[in-house]
């Protein structure tokens, strides 16, 4: 048998085998699919679920923020002089009008004495002018000149008294002496700071809210804040900026919180919960939350015929270890165990757990 004949026979045998195998394997594949479908209908996935009902509550916008002192000022000199003493230590609690820094007196006392002596002289001259005018020995014009000189001397005394008083740099309000910005011996000109006074009661919790959420929030409403320490606080929304930050396009929001014991410090990280409007929401365990194929957060729940449905939700607050979500029917059966192993439209067997939430 020639080489060409052998090759032709081998190719023909292969083609016959390929056609026959397609028939047999096709039947086997169809049978396998039918068998798998029957098995799937008979052996549904078992999951656990709970029934939840919605409640009325205030929805919140959640933003990140920080604590800030209610106010802080640089206490500055109102006259020129050398710092003679600093009468408070950094961190000291101070009262309004308490002397913090004192400048040297220099020639201020001598100038005040000189002004007072001049005032007494001008007073005598004016009183003498009045007597002479009454007796007709001096004109009214001369008397008016004496009165003007006396008034000018009184103004000079007041000016010198204020100049002497200005050597004392005082706290403008109750607060804390946060830092001294000068030392004994430093020369301070008008406007130069001696120290920094801050007020911690009340304290502010501030954050930036987006332009999409700004219309939902109003002043005069009680808001909540959770500090990085876990401490939860209530306070009044006292301020919402009318102008957006040019870089972030967000608006500043301030919550004012009473801090009489000064336990809340400046600069602590906080999470702000700003109430918006009343909504119907469900209080559920966060472990029930999952993601769909597009990355949207939601929950898988069971509807009629034991079918699984995915509904996207929005988290609007929390309560202890549970979270409030919106976007669900008033009454819903949520899959709490096994939600990651089922898909939308799939039928399941489920066991109801107690709906009581501790």
C-alpha cells in the first residue's frame, strides 16, 4: 500500500470518528444540563433571614470634621514699651480683664503728673476769668479762651492716664493663656502680640459639606458628633457658610457644643451627623450589607416564591452596632446569613431568625 493511500485512509478515519463523537457528546452534554437543572431545583441553597419593619426617623448627612476653639485672639500692645513681666503661664485658665503682660512705666507717670499740674493751672485761670468777666474787667472772649485751655488740659490728663493704663495687657474674655509670644525684655510696639488667648466653652465641631448636600442642612437644628475617642456629643448647628471654598467647592458647617469642664480639646477628629428630613428607615445589622456587580451597596432580601432580590440602600445613621438604611419596602425579609452565595432571581430555602434586635 502506497504512502499516499495510507494518508488518505487515516484522514477519512479521523473525519468519521469526529462526526460520530459530535453526536454522542452532544447527547451527553444535553443530558448533563437537564440533570443539573433537575438537581438545582431539588437542592436549593439554604439561607437565614430576618423580618424587618421600617420606622420614621431623621435622615442625616455624615461628614468628617474636627474640633476647634470657639474663639481665639492675639492680645496685643496698645503702646510702645519693654515687657517688664508676664503674669500667666502657658495653659493657665484666665479671667476677663486679668493682666497677662505688663510693660515698663518709663516716663509715662511723669507725663501724667505734668498733665495734671497743667490742668490745675488752667482751672485756676478759668475760674479767675469768670470772676473778672462778672466784674466787667475781662471780655467774654478772653473767658472763653481760658475755658478752652482748661478743657484741653483735662483731655491731656485723660490721654496720659490711658497711656499709663495701656502698659497692662489684659485678657479680653474668660479662657486659657494658650501661648506667650514675647519674653521679658522684648520691646513691643503698638499692635505687637504678647500672647494668645483661646476660649474652649463652648467648643466648635466643624466640617465641610458638599454642594449637593448643602440645601438639606439648616441652622438652629440639633446635630450629633462622634469624636475619635468614641465620645458622642449633641450640639446646635450654629453656622453654615454662604460661600464655598474655592479649592474644594464645599461649605463650612459649625456645631456649637457646651464644654464647661473643658474635656473636649481643640483639634480632635470627629464625625458629624447633620439631620436633614424625616424618612422611613430600617435598623439592620451592617453584616447584612453587600455589593452588587456594579459595586452599589445594598441588601439581598426574599420576595414571593422565595426569590432573591437585590435593593440598593443609603446609610442615614447608626444606633449602637446597627445602621439605619433607606430604600427598602416597609416590611422586608432580609437575608442575614448566606447573602454572598446567592444571586438576584435565584430561589432559596430560608429559615427565619428572631426579629428581636438587642
